[in-house]
C-alpha cells in the first residue's frame, strides 16, 4: 500500500513539476523580429493579433484570445489587425476598418466570423458583404462612404506595412512589443496566449535591466 501511495505521489509531483517547469524556447514558440527595435521604456506593452476573418484557425482562436484579453493587466494593451494575403482578406480588412470608424465593429466582429465559418457565407464579394451588413442593420450610405475614405485606406496601408515589418506570413499571429512574434509548436490555442504572457514578462524584465544600467 505504501508503495502505491509513493508511486501516486511521485506521479503527482511529476505532473506538477511539468506544469511549473513549462518554458518556451526563443526561435520556436516565439521569434525575435529582425531588425530588433531598441528596448522601450515604461511598463506598457502592446500585443497585436494579426488575423483574417476567412481563416478557420483565427475563428477557433477568437474565443480564447477574447477571454485572455479580458483578463490582461492595465499595462498590457491588446489590439487586432487584419492580415492581407490577397483576395477576400483584402476586402475584409477594408470592412474591418470601415466598421471600426462607424463604431459598429464590436457589434459585428464575432458575427463576421460566425457567418463565414458557421453559416458558410464566405463574404468573398462586395455584394455579399453589403447584403450581410444591410441584414444586420448597418447604415449602408455611411458604410459606403467609410469604405471610400482616406482614413480606411491609410489604416489598410499601415496594416500592410506592419505585416511586412513583423514578418507575418501566417495567422493567427501575436506580436509582442513590436519585438517578438509568436512562432510554432503550440499544443493548444491557450498555450499561444501563455507564450504571449511569457514574452510580456520577458520584455518587462529587459526594460528593468536596461533602466538599472
């Protein structure tokens, strides 16, 4: 009986130890962005998710990243940026920023994922997008104006530039502090957010070390 108990205790310690010892490897789960920008000052860290509405993995990741973002401390600022690899993704990026400017994005963000991946309405054309938005009570005159606006064009161009700067070649991708990008080897979507937490702590440690020099 004692041997059984001892074996169980060792097993529990092994499991617990596995959790405690869990670590992430630079160059695997997170990748330095080159060239590396200078280490910033202060305690505010920005985390940006690059995503596409048409990406099934982004759709699956959305509930996890939303829950994670809701629990972030005040010094971690989370935002999302639409990735563009051509086709419908480019159209959806324009739609994202147009709705953002109309204060309609929060209401329709999850609905866009749902209609594309659950209802199988891919929203590949402008007519399909317009029909979806009209059905959901969007002011279409205002939407058309927003889609043709300089503000939306500028945000789309900035998103493209950031994709190139950060080397984003697949989504979902998390960029932390403009210095690190999520890599590969994740066992779950939750682990991806755990890596982000790990890198945020790493960034803050780097800043503290620099300030003490």
